[in-house]
C-alpha cells in the first residue's frame, strides 16, 4: 500500500513539474546563455604529458662488480657501505615537484609561445604579466586594487628568501603548482608529469624542464654522499702527491750533494730519506686507487631514467570542457527550478 502511495506521489510531482514546463524552458534558455558566456570566457589550455620509468633503488648499495673492482686494487669497502636505504622513491616525486624549493627553482625557466609573441621570457614574468584571465577575475582584481595599492615588479632572477616569500611570489608559486601535476603508477612505478598552460609550446617546454629538474634533483640526492667522498679522496690525493713530491726533491738534493761521501751516517740518512719517499709514494698510490673506486661509486649511485613518453607540443586543447560547462549549468537550472516549483506548490 505504501509503495502505491509513493508511486502516486512521484507521479503527482512529475505532473506538477510538467505543468510548469514553460518555466523550465525559460530557465534552460538562461542557463545555456550563461554557460556559453562562461565557457567562452575561460582561456584555452593545453596539456603536455611526460612519462618516465625511473631506476628503483633496492638499498643494496654497491654492486658485486664494484666490490670486485675495489678488491682488485686492494681496497676493502665492506658490506656496511650499502646498508643505507634510499629515502627518495617514486611515490614521493609528486611531493618534491609541489614543494616550494622545487617550484621556486622554475621561476627562471625561459618560455616561448607558439606564435613567438612571447620569446625567452621567464616563467615568473610570463605568469605575472602575460597570463590571460577571465573577466570576473579582472573585476575581482580591480575591486581589490582599489583598497590595496600594489606595483608590479619584474622578476630579475635575484635570490629569493624561501623562509619568507612576498605575497606576489607566493601567488606565482600557487599558479605554477596549479599548472603542474605528477602521478605515480604504483603497479609499475611509472611517473607521469603533466603541465597545463595557455600556450601549447609553453606547456611542452615546461614539461621538459620539470622532467629534467626532477632528474637532476634525484641524481643530486642519490649521489650526494658518494660525491662528497670523491671530493675528499681527491683532496687527500692532492695532499699526498705534494708530500711525495717534496720528499722526492729532498732525497734528490741530499743524494746529489753527498754523492761522493762514503760515511755510514750519510748513507744511513740517505736510506732513511729514500724509505720515507717510498712510503709517501705508496700512500699516494693507494689514495689514487681509492679515488678510482669513489668515481665508480658515484656512477653506481647515479640513477637512470627511461623516457617512455617525451615532451611534445600538444595539437588539441585540453580545456575548457565547454559541453560539460553547458550541461552543468543546465543541470543546476533544472534542479533549482524544480525545487522552486515544488516549494510553491506545497
């Protein structure tokens, strides 16, 4: 019995709405006009996708080949050197790209539009002065400017205080983060970097720049300790070579000066200096071998990225979705009109 009454109620609601179909047509007409105005007021955008397959670090450290190389030159690197676990893995790449230091590093990227009306302009200045906006954003900005006097400053590439950004710099950071999107496929660890811009060429250029800077960031992190070890080993080699050279010169000068001397004390002193020179050479030679191992370790720790989908200029726009906007406005008009009719009828 309740079901029948529910059906009757639904039919009655439908009849009530249908009786006011003229109101629906008026609402749909207004919503379509409003949707068209909004849809064509939003600037076109283009999206470029770059897909990378990074090398996954298993935290095992040096490979067996590198260990064998170290053993051949008489250096024992041990198993404990590879015990550290890599803290940067693909799942946190989106966090890296959206971080303030990474985003601010993109301020000085030079961009050029497809029609060359914008040429070699920094991304900061492009977003600040050449970015298209909707008419309602212009009205809002004009209204705010009445109460807030600001002066547009051209970005000159000077150092930025990461600890305290200006309001303008923070606004540019938000705009860049809105342009960038990074996702990781957890099944195969494929990284997809998407850049959306109002110009197709700028979109492609930014996608390529973001990809390169992400690779440089990860490589710098993964090889930081190995590069520090290499620099320290090279420093020790330079010092050892200088000590060996000085020891060699002292020995040569002493031997030339006392070439005809046969006294045991002189010969003992000469043997001592020769042994010291040989010791310095052995130290220098061993450090040179350690430098070779350190260089191999840097190469071992440098991750490789396979580029599956490179950056290319998109041919079709990615937004705005004008049909979706029209359908959305029509749906909202239908719902609001329905509630208005039912409310008046009740």
